[in-house]
C-alpha cells in the first residue's frame, strides 16, 4: 500500500510491506523520497526518522536533481561514451540525428515539448544500443561456449542489465551512454550468468579470465549511474 506524505517540507512516498523489518528512507534518481516500513510502525515514528535525517535527505535531493535533464537547448547527454549537446530546431517534420557533437532534434509547431523530445531521445537510445548489443551477444556467446540467448532493451531505471532464470537477457536503454569497453563488459557480465547463475568466486573468475580489467570497468559504469538517468 502506497501513500503520499510531507514532513519538514520534504514530500515522500510511503510503502508499507509485510516483509519490511525496519524503516528505510532513500532518495531516488529523480529526486523523490521513498520510504519503506512495516505495517506495525506508526506514521509518527516514520516521520520522526525522516525529520532526524532531513539535512542529509535535502542534500541528496539536490545532488540527484543536478543530473535531471531539461530537454532544452544546451542540455548535455552521454551517447556511446561521448558528450552530445542538445540542439532544437523548428521544422516541418519531427526527427532526431547526431551531427558532430550535437544531438539535433527537429520539432514541428511553436515550441519543442520536453516530453516529446524525451521520447525521441529514448527511442534513439533504444534503437542504437540494440544494434550495438547484437554483435556483442554473438561474440560473447562464442567465447563463453553458450547458445546465443534472446535479449531485449527496456526503459529500466535502476538495473543496467539482467539475466533471467530462463536465460533471457534484458538491458536498459540507458546502456547507450556506455563506451564500447563498458558495454562489452556489461554483456559479458550478464552472459556469464548463463554459466554461473550467481556471483560466486567461479563467476568472478570467469569474468577475470575474459576481461582482466573487469573490476575497473565495472567501477566506471557504476560511476555513471546518475548521469545515465533520462528523467525530466
């Protein structure tokens, strides 16, 4: 059950779960505050926790919102490991192209609507990263000695990628921000789960065997988590 609340000028979403044992408070990538709590804990107790951490929460909200996109001229996006500056152009037909270090969006009408621009950029990310992933999935299937698995690209906000128990891979369209080495590692990581469906020593040994610098590459991907978000 989810409810909305506000305390100390901090809006929050509260979700009560039977599986929750403690109160947890976190700031999501879009700057909103989410609280998980057991059913037995009173609202007053929950809000006392928020108030006691209000300064930390406010700073985290500011930090997260710094990375939100405006989808206006001059907004900067990572694309294939490079920075592109958004340029909006009025025209008769909508479109989106890469031009040198610019991400050029042509819009029809009096003004470019941020939600429309966001959808166009997300679709470009989706199509482009799917085309980049295809040969990498084939490559790592051969090197790992496994059958090439099916994969899909979704608008996942938290996970870069995943591997299901049935052997299907899912990748976030945000992966398009990664350079070739980072994207290759991500595919290797998910496909290694087809050999070891865990994060055991054997799993990490397999990663090291095929990419000796995998820890550094993994750290570089984690460092891009905030920049990868495509929120308004």
